[in-house]
C-alpha cells in the first residue's frame, strides 16, 4: 500500500470527519438520496476506506454487509469497484459480505454488476462458503446459478461449503450443494490412488494429518503423478506432496510444508504466480525424477538454476533443501527392504549466509538441523 495514499486518506477523514460519520449512517440506513447528494458534493471521498484506515471496509462493502441493495446499485453507478477486497477482513469482497448476511437482492445487484461469484483468489472465505455457513439457501442457489465453484476450499480451514453447511446444521443447504456436485473433505468412498500410491497416501494420513480427497489437490498437468494435500495435525500447516514418483528407482515422493492458508490453485480456479511456486516447483522436480534423476537427501534446488530460475521464488529463499525428515517415531526403527522403501523427502527453504552455498560439513550440519526443526521453521513464508 502506498504510504502517501494512506496518509492522504487519514488527512481527508480528519478534514471531513463529521460529514463522513453522517455518511456511514446514511449508508447503513439506506438513505439513497442523501448519499447521492453527498456524492455530488464530495466525489473525492467515495473511495475512502472507513475512518481513512487502509484496508478497512469501504462504502460498497458497508452497504453490502447491511443488505442495502439500492445503495450498492448507486455506488456501483458512481464507479466504485465491485470486487475491491477488504484487507482487514480476509480479502473479502462486497459479494462475500452480502452472501454472509443472506441478502438476495444485494447479491443479485453485485453479480449483475460483474462481481466474481468465487470472490478473489486471495479471499479467505468464498461467497458460497459464507452463504452455506449461515444457512442462506436462496443465496446459495443464486451463486451456484451464477457459476460459483461448488468445491472451492475455504483458504484457512481447507474445507468446503458442504462441510460448513453440515457442521452448522443446514441440511437443506447441504442437499442443494450435493445436488450440484458438492463434496466434503471427509467423504472418502473409495481410494483416490490405487496400488502402492494408496499406501503412501494412507501413511501420510496416519503419520502427518488428514489427506484431502484427490479432487481438492492442485492439478499436476502430468498424468504420471498427482498432487495432494495433508492437513497437519500439529500446528497450523499443511503439506503439498506428490504421488507417482515411486515408479522410478530409487523410489521417492516430494513434500513442501505450507501455512494452512496458503492459496493453492484448484481445478478451474487460477492463482497468482507467487502462490503457485510450490506447485510448479514440485511439478518440475517430479518430471526430473521420472525422466532423469531422483532427488536425494542433502541435494539443493537453487533459485539461480536455469531449470527453476523462472519460477516466482520467495525473496527470502535461495534454495530448497531435500531433507529426509522423520515421520512416524513408532516405526523409525523398522527395517524396510530396499525394494519396498519409498523416501519421503521434504523440500525446506534455505537462505544462504554470507559464506554462500553450504557444502561438505556445513551442508551435513544444515540437514541435521532441518530434520529436527519444527513445521514453522520448515514451512515456506507466504508471499508479501
């Protein structure tokens, strides 16, 4: 956010505090004509966030959360951006706020003006999820009719609108969602991956945390392997991992630890390049493993490597280090035949010191530290 703009917003609010506080009341109460008169007198104040505070709710979002459809219509006619996000409220849009309150006329007006039925790529709570959570059946039906992705995940809880409807006791909404193809992250009717791949998924499920059905994994764009998500039992993190690299020798699968609210792409839902980094990295490494050489513990994937330099690397990461992190302490001492052993390698972010790339004993010591590190240390940091 531009510091000059933030300062200007604060100045404008202080200068017009009385008029703006009265305006907020007019918006909440739906006084359209008074709002129209204000817009004619102070057009420069319409884009101002509440109290001049950067990232706070704006006039359109305020009207949407109050179910004031006519006010929303006027503000849109006056040129306010229909999908402007509220940063302090999980990047929620006006449609998400209206859906949460169950205002069918307001949701209709916003959708007619071009609002995205799925919210924004970085919205924590999709509009469909918000409506299902609150049990607003008519709004759920409207969003589905306007193209909302029925199985879009909540970005923090990593579950679906169907999960929300069930958890909060809205059976009619749940039935409507299911009739439109909704699935729950808890509904596993059959193995997602057959054969040895299923054994790997089951091991991760039992050792790390709940593995979501394959439907919710990012698309891999390569039929030889698939990408899956495990919600870690310990801490607010999740694992993105491959299944399919065990077809090569030595047998491996690759993992990346991410914060629970990392915005991963889903089928039919695009994502911004910086958030696609772990998916794209795993996809390229998977192809390398299948076609050339598998990774082994201690190998570094460098950001300046020609094969990976075009990815949207986080600024604080110079390389990703392959580590054979212990998974299940109860089975750590078990002997596994080489023909059956699959190495589950975690790729962890590394920032080089002034000495540069670690080698020899320094690299061995780094690997040893990362093996014992917490998920917080091992996880990628979200893009700024």
